[in-house]
């Protein structure tokens, strides 16, 4: 299969503005809290790196890796923790950073798992939301853009591990190679 970008969905400059706006809201909401940001590897790294620089508060970061998808664009429904946090989140104000919420299976599993560690609070911030594909009820507390049911890449998001470094978000078009 050969994959290529069929069109740009969200331009670099629009992303920059949106991330600034999210950072401002988070800065306002987390005054005097003990902000602990968790990035979900690998898709969230670009978004997280930009977002934390728009948050004018002391904060900690840590990462988790989960597997919910194989090398295809279909969900398996199976969520496994491949890398856990290095730190205890008990009594911290935890904000999960995710690239995209699709079926919601990954985040609903993660929320339940993290809640059992008794943080002071737990919220979710996603760059993209595909509400049409939801299998479990979950609304992100902060979200950049709602997008239609199309497979997107760039700004951290991949198709078979490719395209994560694109500075914009694009729709990917896959076709059989010649
Ligand atoms: P969920 O459990 O179905 O909500 O899956 C969320 C995960 O699926 C994200 O962290 C992405 O890794 C992946 N994913 C879902 N939709 C897309 C997409 O359009 N492009 C790239 N990855 C996606
Ligand atoms: Mg992912």
C-alpha cells in the first residue's frame, strides 16, 4: 500500500493558534493546582511539546504507552499498557494529553486505570475528536478540533508510523501500489 496526503485539513498556523488558546484555558483552570501532564505515546508528543510551552504554570510531565491499534486503521478494542508512568499521581491534578479520540476505547480504559491511583483530579485534552466513531461515551474536557470520520496524519499522528513529522494535519489517501 502506498499512502499519500490527499488534502490539508488543518494548517500549521491554525494549529498554532488553537494550541495557544488551549494553553490559555488550561493556565486559567489550573491556577494553584498541582498540574501533572501525561502524554500518551507516540501520537501526542508533538502536541504535548507545543502545548506545555503555552501553559504558564509549574507542571510535571510523564508518558504512558498503550497499544490499541495494530498496523491498520481498525480498532482491535484491546488496550495494553506497554509503558507505565515513572511517578505516583496520587493527589496530583492529572491532565491526559492525546492526539485524537476516535472510538474512545483507549481513553476510557486509561481514565479508569488512572482513577484507581487516586489523583486529585483527572481531565483529558485532545487535539482532535472524531465523535462519529465513538463506541463508549467520552467527551474530552479540552479539544482542539472536531473532525469528520476520515483518517488523518501529521502533527504527531501516523499511518503505519509515517507522517508524524508533518507540521500540518492532512487526510491520508491509501491505494494499492503498482
Ligand atoms: P480510540 O481508542 O479509538 O479512541 O483510538 C485512539 C487512537 O487511535 C489514537 O491515539 C490514534 O493513535 C489512533 N487513531 C484514531 N484515529 C486516527 C487517525 O485518523 N489517524 C491516526 N491515528 C488515529
Ligand atoms: Mg495513538
